[in-house]
């Protein structure tokens, strides 16, 4: 069997030509595909940035997530996000206002209780140990409730938290008692 050298050269040229066309088509198609995907996903990237920048305490700006441009589905998604965020914010505000109102309503009876216990202690100079323990327990629990009310009021304010050292043994002892 004899193989012609021209045939081999033509076959090699064809293989190189086919490989070149294949690589060029792959690179050109891949580049176009990447551009299309980036263009298609850019509204999602914008929506992602808007969602990440959302602050629950500064939600005065309505429709902050709604996209004006992009595919119909992405605009619809941004509107759905905005509606959901509006519901969450409304419930957040209701809960915050409820907490503040409850805390304010609890302040008055606690102040009355604290005053009555103070007056009771001043009227009774000498108390038997059982009564003294009862009064001390009342004072301690009124103070705890007052602190709790102040913490609830603090959550309703827009202030930075105050960090302070905590003695874990005291906290554990209080939990056990």
C-alpha cells in the first residue's frame, strides 16, 4: 500500500484548519456567551447590592429595591422583594412601638410599688426576719423589673449599645435562684 505524500500534507492541513476553526468558534462563542450572561445578570447584581445595603432603621425611602430596567422577571422579583421588605418593616415598627408602649405603661406601676415598699420600710423600724426578707425580695424583684423595662425602652431607641463587663458566676447564680 502506497500513501501519497501530497495526500498526507492535505490531510494534515485539513486537520490544522479544522482545529483552528474549532478553536476560533469556541473562543468567539465563549466570549459572546460571557457577554450575554453578564448583561443578563447585571440587574441581579444591582438588586443584590441594593438588598445588601438595606437598613431596617432607615426604611423611609419606599421602592428602594425596585429596579426600573432589566428583564420582566427580574423587575418582578425586585418588586416582590420590596413588598416583602415593606411588610417586614411594618411589622418591625409595630413590634418596636408596642415594646416602647408596654415599657412606658409598666414604668408607672413599678414606680408606685417601689414607693409603697419604701414607705412601708420607713413606717416599720423593727421588722421580724420573715417580713424583712419579704420586703427585701420585693425590692429586688421590683429593681429587676425596672431594669427589664429600661432595657426594653433601650431597644426602642436608636442608640448604640453600652458594653460592660459581666461576671458569669453572678449571672449563673441569678439563673439558678
